[in-house]
């Protein structure tokens, strides 16, 4: 079971995970692959839980005014704000934006360019859930690739990352060409009022709470199922996974059983997790992968309400 437990303090981040990693506004950032490889372009990225789950979990920490460049994914990308204040902006020119804070969640539609930046005064952290075992490659807006090349960084035509200041282009490979203006027009764009249906603010979560027992509340964010019961989600979007939040300060749930790949990761609080005869404590930012059809008990004893995230394959 220890290979299913990811203590955040033991994770090894990549400090140059993507092609824009040497650019101002992007270089003071760390990328973590917790479950699955994610979409990092760093071939040496450390992956803690490598077994397939049909989704990936990663995290990004960044200093103020740092984050990601405009890019697009072919699979779902859901951001869960752990700490700090973050600006999310989108569209090929990044003109539309919103500010999110701890506990807020945004599920970005596919086929659109998006980026994020730490808009706070200190280092912040976000978790990212990506759909699929292989979330595919990233498509960058041309300006990102052009500016990155000036720092020595480039992508090759197989989407591998190369530092041109240290390495020569391998024989038989070439630098990836930016997409054309015609290709850019094929990507979707959204105004803020259109994207708001994919945003769940932390202070709005309490509007739709489901009682699991006398002490535990469930907030269903994405998908309509937690364990073997159905609940109405706050965000109606097909991502390929359920995202649920358990809320409690003192109490326990016993005899849970998940029929599909599932992970639990703590946003706040110390959670005692018993999986069959294996016991562990999830501190904030820690993750555990639950073996299918095992017996799961969850317990907490804190002074205030704490939150435990649950992601399950649909």
C-alpha cells in the first residue's frame, strides 16, 4: 500500500516542466506529478503513483506573478485552489480572466486556450486533475513557443523538450512549428459569463450539501456519483471522473467501497484512513489511492470543519 500513498513533503517537483520554464513569469514555478505522468514535457518528471487510474492528479506551486503560458488540452483539466489567489485567463490572446482563491474550483473546457498566474503576495499552490490515463500533449499559442526559443527552450516534432543551449537537435528530428492562424481559429473561446457555469466558488459550496451521516457532509462538484450513490453535481460537465468533497470536523464513515479507481487527498485537516488492514494519516496535501473494492473507513477529529477531496473514475 505504501506505493499508493503520496506524502506531499516527499514529492520531487520539476522546476523546468514545460517549454516556457525559463521565461520571466514562468520560471519561479514547481510542477508535481502525483498520480500518473500528467502532461509535463520534462521526461525526468518524478511520478509518485504511476499505476493507471483513468485520470491524473498533479499540483503546481508558483511565486507571485508566475504561472503557466497559454495552452490547450484535449482532455479535461480541473483546477482546485489549495492556497493563494490565482488569476485564470483564456482565449488565444488571454483577454478574459477571473480571480479564484483557496477552495475555489474551475473546470476548463477542452479545445480552448487557458493559463494561470499567482495573483497573490506569496507562494501559492493549486491541484490539477486531468482526464484520461494519457492526457495527450499540450498545444501552445505561437507566441509562447517563439518567446521560449529565445531562452533556449524548444519542443521537437515528437513533442519532447530540448534545451538548445545544452543540446543539439537529434538526427531525424526537428523543432516543432507553431500552429497557424487558421488552426487557432478552430479553438473555442468563452466570455466570463459563459465560463462561470464551470466555476464553483468555495463560499457557494454550502448551497448544495448532501448528508452522508450525522457528522459528514458531501459536496458533489463533478459527476453524479460518490461510492455507489448518485448526487446532483454543482458543475454539469463530462470530465470522465467524479469529484466529490467530504466535509466534517469530528466523525467517521465506515465500510465504503469503491468499484472504480479512486483517490483521496486532503485539503485541510488530518484524516485517518483505514483501507482493509492498512492505516495511514492524510495530512493536508497528502494523497492515497484506494484499491478497487477494498473496505474503506474515514475518521477525523478536528476543532473546525475540514475538507477531503475524492476523485473516482466514472
